[in-house]
C-alpha cells in the first residue's frame, strides 16, 4: 500500500476526509465502478445543481457519475474480464440522498441479485481483502 493510501485510511478511521492529491485523479486505490448511462447522469447532475445548500460539496461531471462496485486494492485482476463479461446488466433504483461533509451521494438499490453475485465473485479473487469477504 502506498503512503498516500495509509494516510487516507488513517484519516477515515479518525472520521476525517482523506486528503488525496488533486493531481492524481484516480487516487491511490483500485476500484471497480459502474458509470451511469448518459441521459440518467445528465438528469442526476441537473437535479443536484438545483438543490439548495450543496455549494461546498463535490459535484461530479455527468460523464463521471458512477456507482462503486467494489474496492480491488491488492486483488489479482486477471479474471476480472471473465467475471464482468458473464454478468448481465445491473438493474438499480434510486434510494435516498446521503450527505458527507464533502460529497452528496445518491443511494442506488439493486432490484435483482446481479450486483451481489458480481461482488461475491470479486471477493473470491486472489488478494481480495478478508474485510470484503466478511461484508457479504
């Protein structure tokens, strides 16, 4: 793990937002994300811009609005294409809005088991953290 990763995790444990370098857009972690279809992302971004009191929060451009599928730090990724190519499209519905000190999050709720199945397969990959497997 990089020094930045250790520092970020320590800050999370203290309840502080990790201080990532703005120069490193990807951050210090390997994460699998699912991007929203363009029209849906545009609608979400437009709705967020109209909310009062979100001026200090991070706003992703529509093309970067995503759902985190699983953190893959330290995971052997050779089998990842096979897992993803066999998975059907995810079906999600919107849930509630969640606020952190710096970010506005829209909860996405699976309407069928595909996301759980994908995450379960990812948790079995070599190098997956025991913490990820325990969350099933």
